[in-house]
C-alpha cells in the first residue's frame, strides 16, 4: 500500500509559466471543445473566461437562495439544488411576491431543483420542502446534487431542524439521502430522517454533503459528512451499506479532532465536514476533508493512497470544498473549489500540484462569495455555485490551453477587459 503525504503550498508553477503571456489561441474569445484539447501539452494549462450572461433569467419572478450543489448530466444539462425556504431570504426586501399577501410583483423562491440546458434556459424545476408525497422527507437543509449514469437525481442534506407538532418538539437530523428520476418522480429514500448520528451505522448517515455514483460497479459514494466523518459506499439500487472508512482508511470512531493548525500532523480521523467524495475514471476516490485543507486519495476499497494539503494557512471553514475533473479520458486536471479563499485551483492530477488559480472574493462576474460546488461539462466548461449570500450559479467557458500569467489569475475576465480596453 503506497502512502504519500504531499503538502502543496500553492507556490509552484509549471516551469516557466509565470514568465509567459497567454497563448493567443486561448484568448480569441471562442470556447474550444474538449475533443480539440491537448490536455497534456507541456507547459500549458486549461484557461477559462466567465460568461456573465449564463444562465438566462428565471421565469415567474423566481430567485435562488444559497446554491448548494451543481452537477452536469450526460446531455450537458446543468442541475442546481438551492435552498428555497424563507429563512434563506430577507423577506421584507427579497420576497415581495412570496409574502401573504404579496407586497410587490417580485420576488418568490424558485423550486429547490433547477435544470438548465447548455444555453442557460431553464427546462425543469421541482422539489423542496412541502412537496413530498408522504413516502419521503425532503432534507431540512438540502446539500449536494448528483445525476447518475441512469439519469437518476440524488440529493443529500446537512440540516438539523426542529419540528413542532402540537406540544411536542422533535429534532430532525438529515440522516438520509433521496433518489429521484430526472422529472422529480420519487424513487427511493435511504436512511431514516431524525436518527441519531452513528459513525458505525449500516443504515443511516450523518448529514451527507455530496454523492457520487460509480457507473461501473453501480455503487454510491457518500461524503458522510457533517456528523459521521466518513466515506460510506452503498449499493445504488438497494441502498445496502457495502463498506465505509475514515481518514487513512481507518475505522471511524466518532472522535472529533481538535481545530486545524497550520503545520500540524494531519489527524487520524477526518474533521467535519467531509465535503466531497469524487471517483476518477482510473478508480481513485478523492475525498475533501474541508477544515483540514486536505484532499485524501483512496482506492475503491478504502485503501489509502496519498493526501495533499492546499492553502495550508487557511483557518475557519478550510480550503478544500469540492472537486471535479477535466473531461478528457485521463482526467488530467482537477479543479478544486476553495470557498474560504474564494477561488478555484487548477491542479495537475498526476502530481497533485497547483498550476494556478483564478477568482477572488467579490460580487462581480468571475468572482465569488463562498464558492461551494463545482462541475465540468463535456466541453470542459466549469460551473460553480455559491452558498450563504452568494446565491448564484456561474459558468466559466473553457477557452483552450494556454499559459497563465501569474499564480493567481484573479477574475476570469476576457483578456481585453483585463487590459482595461
């Protein structure tokens, strides 16, 4: 079993990159298809420009709350899950038409699940609190969305809510995950809402952050999560627990490591939340231990391979929020969303070294407020969502392979805008 600890300080560029200008073919404003990309070109890296007009405006005076998950399906449709409960908005200023009685023409919360076509048109919407049929319970705080190889839609939840019935107050933990067809038809609920947290449980979960479904083995990987500090693997059809593990492949024991300290020896258990678990084509599972600033790599059976620390001086919520891969067969690059530092890292997967980053904190296009989730389509375009007050989805067009001009590129604006012309 190979073990490797690779501390990535984000200070190393591909040789010569910092001294070079953008490759002109990457800056012609035309998005290139992934099939035309040479992702292995020496000294080059994938480059991106924000599309400020994607998606198109929502109908019905709808607005989004915290956009807490994004995925891209086999049609290159982009799926969003967002929190549409009243507590996600400033009711007297944001939800004029959503009040009873309405006080203005705009605005009302959109349904929790939104489906966009590649052009940014809204083509589907469903889900959210109050829509259940009695067979399932919508999460108190939905978190993460995945569309699997059979077009099934999976949703987790990281909520802790209080439900009042008469004189009784019931604490309802999100200890379950949901599975739907693409049109919102309920298919399955795995786990029982309101259960106690148990890192050894074979049937319930601990506030799941994100889900990945392996089309080869028909297995579902859960980043489990905000309470259980583990990866859990289920049969995607039956929900039967097949295996689970914690940091380094250890058995999770429910203990909470102390707060992260720069330069520490990483703890033997994950901190919370375990925020992503993404499987590559070659069978490696990449797990985000968000508060520890680490990405841990495992084989499918939980065998530990390596770990990598990013932005090591980051405190508070940590730097490793979500990842996705470039769309080439080798998945040459990893794109890592860092919500605390409000940027995306472009990482060479073979070495796990940061090549450069783009973005920064802000409200303008190409900037973020807590970039939370990330997904990539078949053409190499990146989609991101923002939590808290971010409340939006952004598209970053893949514009070809080129040479970054600095380690942190800032806002991913077109080159002519960056020059101030």
